[in-house]
C-alpha cells in the first residue's frame, strides 16, 4: 500500500498555511477531487499523480491502490471529505461544465466508461451503445445548437445513481432532425440519471428530455 504524508508550504493552499495532507493509495481520479478541494491544480502523469498548489509541486501517489482514501489537512478532517455520492455529483457537474457545455468531447474519457450504454429508446442505436455514442450525439446536437447550455438546478444521489434536474437551452442555427435552421432560441426541462462505478465514472445513463417542447418552440416563436 502506498502511503505519503506531505506538507504544502506557503500560502498557496486554500485551507491553511502550511497544511498537511495524508493520502493512502489514492488514484488519480480521487486525487483530482482532493486537489480541487484544496484549490490546487492537478496533473496526471500516468501512474504518477501530482497536485500543485502555489509554487509547490507534491507527489501524492506513485501507483494505484485498492483503497481510495484521502485524509486531508487537519482543518478538513471532519466534515469536508467528499463521500462517494458527493464525488459522483461532482463528477457529473464536471461533465456538464467541461465537456457538454464547452464541446470538448474528448474530455468525456475522464468521466464516462468506454462501454457506457444509454437507455434512451428515442436515440439511434449508434448513439446509445457506448462512450463514442455519447460523443456522436453531442457532435450532432452542437452542430444544430452551437451555444447549447445544460444547467443543473439540483442533484439527488442514492446508492450508485445520481439524478440531475435542470434545463437545456440553445439557438437553432443548424439542421436538426430534418428541420432547417430557424435562428430561434429554446429552453426546456431535462433530467439525467447516471449510474457510477467504483472509480467515479459514469457507467450507465437514462434521460428525460422535453423534445416536444423544444420542437414546438423552434416551430412557433422561440422560448417563452
């Protein structure tokens, strides 16, 4: 088991100065969350995971362990460490912020398993089979709505699943489902249900999207 105790000196840390972190067999996925909690940047060097805060660069883990546990600095030991469900909600929010809303679809590899199925019966089979299907769908959607934005109003976690309730909006500037670009905006409700694996990656998806409401807004007068 890999065990490292490190001190991050100076005032670059977000919680205290100096502060000490104890990480036990921590994987890069969990290290990214810990670095975020401390206001630090994160660098993944394969089996070598590194977090940087201020001018200090510290190696937390030089391998993958069976236990993903991080005991953060003393001021954060009680009540601040993300449990599994909080981690999963955090991961889903990052998928919205870093992948879906930016169009950087290759970053989906950080948040979705390669074989993730989508259980939406309304999508073509090639868009539901795996992670590449996810990318295919959003390439199509972004081509029609380049300014698309998914906003999450709240998330609820139970077991290994996270439910996100929010909205989707965008402007219709490209062809979509046979409808030529109208230049009209839309905004509708959206629900995503994601099942996460032990590593914090999305392993399955269910979704409810108000497609009828969106098409009505695009064919009539835009969102209301």
